[in-house]
C-alpha cells in the first residue's frame, strides 16, 4: 500500500538515493539533460528539499511503500502551479505516481492555483499518460536546434 506524506528531516538518505536514480534516468532520456539544466539546483538537493517544504510557496511530498519510492515537488507562484514528479522505475504502475500527483494538485488548488504545469521528457509516454489521466493537456512543445 502506497502512502503519501510530507517530507521530513530524517528522509535525506532516501531522498539522496531517489534523486540519484532520477538524475541518472533523466540523463539517459532525450531532453532529460535540458530538463535537469532548467531546474533550480536546490530541487535536486535532499536537504534543500526538506528546507523548501517549510516555505509557503513549495510543498514536498513523498510516497512510501514502506521505503520512499516517489517524490513530488509542488510550487506555487501567484496563481500558477508547477509540479515535478519522480517515481522509482520498479514502483511505477502501483498507484504511487497518481497518488502523489493528486495530492500535489489538491495542495496547489487549496493554496489558490488556477493553472498547474507539469513536465515530461519527449517520449515518456507513461508519464504523459499519467498527467493526461489527471486532466493535464499538452499545451507546448519546445524544440531546439543547437549549432
């Protein structure tokens, strides 16, 4: 059974492991490196995530089953929300991602979000499907030519 809770001070070791897996996976995906480069560095730092959760703009939740298997960062800027989500590969299709996503969306909406964005790399059909199942629609395709 998957449970969702706020991140805590004792979660650093599990967050470190989870973020290492997330970064390694993203580095192997088309567009993954660009996504990582756009993220604030503090969102990839376990201790900074615990500290960010104490701010009014950002909430950080984890999915446990019983160890931490997923992470969701929900950030609010005015009435615009942003969600970053990662679930361990062997825990996908267990409900962890959907539970984290629903919790983050409820949290952002309760804090006044009128629109919420979430990002998936090109070709990550499973994550795109998860977002679509929760009411997200693709609205932007970013393309780049490097010379």
